[in-house]
């Protein structure tokens, strides 16, 4: 049995929860800035509030799209490919950067949480079924075990010429 589907389900749930959390946190911060009429280096508080809300919604939509890709992997049982794979790779990179940046201001708890999500996304990207059907490149008919230490050799390789 492949571990891809359970991992994909977990990644989908975690990324959907993260999407909602990011939107809620940034929306809350936008409301706080708007109600307090705070300003940072002379910036307009209303602009800062709107920017926080828009940034949260955009980041939340990004994580929701990544969660949708993971959900499709869970339902279909196939590896993510093409744009979906690129999206999940970018999500892994974003989580790695956020984890590195969160260590100082937020603490090791946020670092561990973000690193765990990074590990789940990478695990989803790296898992495979362990076997490939006949006829697929790299499948059982194409390769057979070669001599020890030399790895796999193509089955259909022509025999070596012998000299009389």
C-alpha cells in the first residue's frame, strides 16, 4: 500500500487549516491597526489595514490552492505533476523560508510547526508506489538486476560481441 494517499489527505487538511488561519490572522491584524489608528513611519493606517487584509487573503488563496492540489493527489492517488507539482514545491520553499524567519520573532514552536508542514509537503512530493506497471519507463520489464555493484541494466541490451 502506498503512503501517498494518507499523506496527501493530511497535507490537504493542514494546508486548508493554514489558509484559514493566515486569512483570519491578517484580517485581525488589519482590524487592530484600523481601530488603533496606528501608523508606521508616517504610513496611512487605512492603507496598512487594507494591505494586511489583502495580503492575508492572497496568501490564504495560495495555501488553499496548494491544499486543492494535495486533495486531488489524495483522491486520484497519482503523483502531482506539472503545475501542481511546481505549486507544491513552491509551498515547501515558502514553509522553509517562513520557518527560518519565524524562529526569532515568534519562537521555536512556530519553527517546529512550519518545519513539520514542510516535511509533510516534501514527503508528499517524494512518495511513490514502489512499483511501476509493465511498459512504463523504469518498470519491471525494462530493467533487470545487473551484476553486483553495477546497478540495473536494460533487459533488451544487445549481447556483447565475442571475438573468436
